[in-house]
């Protein structure tokens, strides 16, 4: 889709923007092999309370077979150390060790072996290693996000939580994918292309992503948008808390509706964008008004095959399938 504003126009998520995943493997290799200074530290908490820190220590592939990525949140230092594989493709570590230290205590999780062929890249600006404090817990949680190396997929979040009973950190949640690239198990349907981006929303730490079920459902990957998805943590598990932040959902809906109008002005298909906008509106309790707008677009011929082939029908069939999809995914009731 050409000229669309919003998250999905910037390479579909944080990893797409920073690694150029939408540009193909060559651009990813260029980003991974370049040298450079440390990435900027993201907002962090200097005192107990919600906050996070994500930082990559960058090295070039020629700088050595072993590399380390370190981030610091208040008194806690988190370091992933790994060795580059000798296999063709992206230089990454498919296993490694994770160390968490506070000055007085030190915990080492070893070894870490990833799933779905993922690995940690030595040289990116992405949030591969993060320390997260969702509330006032004495020991922050650790987010590790290895990447499988594909143009559109996949980032696989690992969450580590301190266990007072074990007096150590444990792997409390991780993402796995189906053969079709969809999140499996209890993991909420995050966007595997973008992973999770920590941010403060109304004073609360959230992990921002998109709903990964939307791309390819109604249109091509580049022609698709997805509604915002905000994750939190409950007992060391990723949970969907998006409905607790209606302002964020409303802002996402405004961006999507603007994108629909821009596409219509340029006579570009909107089949992949409208579903994300309707999903946001349903979350806000405006399903009736949203589907009334969908009906007007249909009568105007904006869902016809002349604007796009449609992966799930065009015209009235598209509207019927859209309703069923949003009902099945729990957005509209």
C-alpha cells in the first residue's frame, strides 16, 4: 500500500522499521553486519515503579565470534552473551547465556536454546534484550526477543521472571509459532514480524504490538493493517490488556480511518485496512456505527474487485466474511 501513514506503513512494526524487514534479506544483512556505537537507551526507571530499559551493545561481525548485549535498569544489569553461528544467512546466536545481576546478587541462566530456528542478532537497534518493571516488584522481568531471519517473520519473545521461592529467575513465558507463522499456545496473537515494544502508556508499562491474525486475511501483507495490541504481565505470563487503554485504541482508530480515506483518494484498495479500523471501533463500543460506515463503502463500490482481488471475497461477500472474522476473533459481538 502506497503512502499510508501509521505503524504498518513503516515496515510493519519496530523490527520492520529498524531492520528493513520489508525490504528483503539484503537490507537485513546490511543492518546486521554494520558496526557502530551503542544504541540509545530507551526510557527507564531510576526508582522502583513502572519502567523499562532496552539497549543493544553493537559490534560488527568482524569484531569477533562472541558478542554481548547489555541493558541496565536502575541497579539491575541484564546481559545476553552468545557466539555467531557458522551457517549461511544472518550472523546470529542460536543459543547463549543470560545473566542478571544487581551488584549484590547474580543469576546465570544457561544454556538458552531458541525455538523455530531463531537467534539473537549481534548488531541491530531492535529491542532484543529488555529489563521490565511493570509495578514495584523488587526484581524486574527480562524480555529476550530472538529473530528467525525471514523477511516477514518472526520475532519470538521470551519472558523471564524472578521466583522468590526458587531465589532465581525462571523462564515464565515464551512464544512458539505454527507452521503458518501464527502464535501458538497461550501467547496472545501478537505480530511476529514486529515483536513486542515496551512503552509507558498512562503511567503503566505495556508491551505494544499489533494483532498478527490480520495480515494476509483480507489482502496481501503489504496491503494489510492490524489493530493495536497491548500486552501486560500477570504472574509471569503475557496477557492482553488493550481494552484497559481506550485512548490508545482511539488513536489507532483515527490513524487507520485516515489511511482508508487516503487510499480511497488514490483509488487504492482498502480491503486490508478496513478490518483493523472496524476492530478498533468495536473495542471502543462503536460497532454499529462502524458497520454502518462499512455499508456505505460497499454501496459506493469501494470493496469491488476493480480496486483489489481480495483474499476473502469482495463486495457483499467481503462484508459478510469481515463480520464473521471479527466475531470469531472476539472484537465484535
